[in-house]
C-alpha cells in the first residue's frame, strides 16, 4: 500500500493497491518531490517529475529513447509544479527548509517593524542567523541598515500582512532570489539555501555590503570552504490533488510507469501538453515503447526529487 499518499477514498485506495510495485514507489517519490517543493498537495506534475526523472523506469527510458533532455524536462516540470520556488529563465529551484524558515522570519520581522518593504538587508539578517557560530564569530558584528535600493516604495508594492510570502519584496530582494537560484543551479545544488540567499543579497546590494561590513568573500572565508548541511524535508503523508486522484482511479490494474505517462499525455492541460509536444513525447511513442521498456521488479528506490 502507498505509504506517503493520503487516501480517504475507497475507489482510489483500490486503484493504488492494484498498481505495479514500481509505480507505487514512484508515487511515494512524487510525494517526496512535493514535500521538497513545499506543496500542500501532490499534483500530477510532482509524480511526473519523479517518474520521467527515474532513469530506471520504463517512462524514464522512453524519455531517453526520444532523445529528450531529462534536465530540461525536469526544469520545465518544476516550473509547472505547485510549490514555493524561484522560476528563472535558466534555472528553477525550490528553497531548502532552512531558507524557507529564514524567509518567513525576515517577513515576520519586517512586518513587526512596520517596514514598507522587505529588502536585501532583511534577507541577509535572517540568513546570517543560520551560519555556524564559529563562522559568525570570525566575522565582524554586522549593521543591517537598509540600502538605497530599497527606497521609493509605491503603494501597490508595500508590505502587507495579508500578502503571500514574497509580497512586498523590494526589486533588489527579488533579484537576489533569482541570483541565488542561478548560483545554486550552477553549483549543481537541488535547492536554494540560507547561505546562498545571504551571498546573493550581499552581491546584489552594494550599500548593504558597505553598511554591514561583510562581503561574499569574507563569508566564504569564515566558513572555511564548508557549506552548512541542508537535510531534505522529512517524509510525511500528503493528499493528492483532485486531478491526480481522478487520473489514478482510471489506471488499469497492474499499471506501470508507462501507463501513468500515457494517461498524463491524454489528460494533459495546455502548458503540460506543450511541454510534451516540444520534446516529442506522444502517446504513440509510449505505445510503441511498451514492448521494449519495462519497469524493474519491486518498488522504486527512494528519491527526494
């Protein structure tokens, strides 16, 4: 039985029980992917990402057979998946648990101080608190004054207690999120860390660097080349989205990753359909591949994303 996908529907439970073991494991990995992206539900795109990104699955082998680029497909599926992340032109990444906590702390502090906007200094201040004690001791005591780039706030962009997590960010703070995403992607990281946000804020805001006395190079030197570890989110059950639950109940008994991929192709919404079309992944391709590719026996191994 699926261990991570919540199930309070008899028809869905029956369908899940009848799936092939490898696909059941891929569903669990889809839940882990949703958790990694801080989503509240498991959506079709989360499971698709876990499925086609598994090079041992039949669906993953079809992707390679079609000469599609798995990394590009992964990025496009990330961009289409619900969650908390930065979507840039060349990189899409979610935040680590530590980075998400720092963002929430920065927003809470900015609201508590009745600030008009959340700027780079607010981001840097919250992220600096996550540095190891030894690194903080090696750095000078910072002064987190807000830079000139955070001035002239329009009424529509003022920080609002009822707004979403990124509402009220200054333009410089938004650019620092994109910079942190691009840097993490370039380093091969699978999430944006508090350290990455701190370095990006310092790189983006020259007045902040001058005021606090920290530079990105000084921070890296204080860490001695070590990067604070960022563990993946702990496993917990999540409910499926209505669309995912409906698709799963339509799968035949014994369905494997190819059945799941084929069902996704048939029911794909416009943006997802365009993604598949761009990479020449079609239902006809999947049907032709059935005799050539099979899922391994047993459940899929655990994977975070």
